[in-house]
C-alpha cells in the first residue's frame, strides 16, 4: 500500500491478488478484509453457481465483465450479460446461475459474520 497526501491508496493487479473459493465461485481478492483503511471491497469473481445468501449490513454491486446468466433476487430471476449492473441492498436473498466473470463490490467491507443462508 502506498500513502499519498495522508490518504491510503492501493494499486493491485488481479494476477497478484490472493485467489480463494467463495459462495459464488472463485474470486480474486482485489481489495479485501486483508487490506487496511478501505471503505469497501472488490473481487473479480468467476461465478459457477452462486449459492443463495444475503447480508444484513452490506450492499453489493455486481458488474458483469464477461459471459451471461441470471441473478436471482428474492426469488426472481433476472437475465444478465456483459455490461449489466446489479444493485443488491442488505437483506435481499441473492444467487446466480450461468458462467460469468463479475466485478463484485461490497460496501462496507463484508465480514464473514455478515453472510447468511435462508431457511
């Protein structure tokens, strides 16, 4: 991390970011819980079937970089493709199907304690 004008900044290349399995697929942790002084997180996720879940605190934004599929929001399927943006407020049960690469941004940083499964 580099500091400029007393503001933390971060520049990270996807190929140098840690990669891990998640509820939605494989993700590169571009900005994550591992970083300090960040107000949100950003992951590049290769979705291969996202198990339905929700967050009580965090909002998520999904921006489809490649591919197509559906995003399920509170039981309703919405088709998405390259260039689609999905806003997911706290409390909305969501999942995804299809093969797509998605930039997922969470505000604030989603903690492991803010991941819930319905039922």
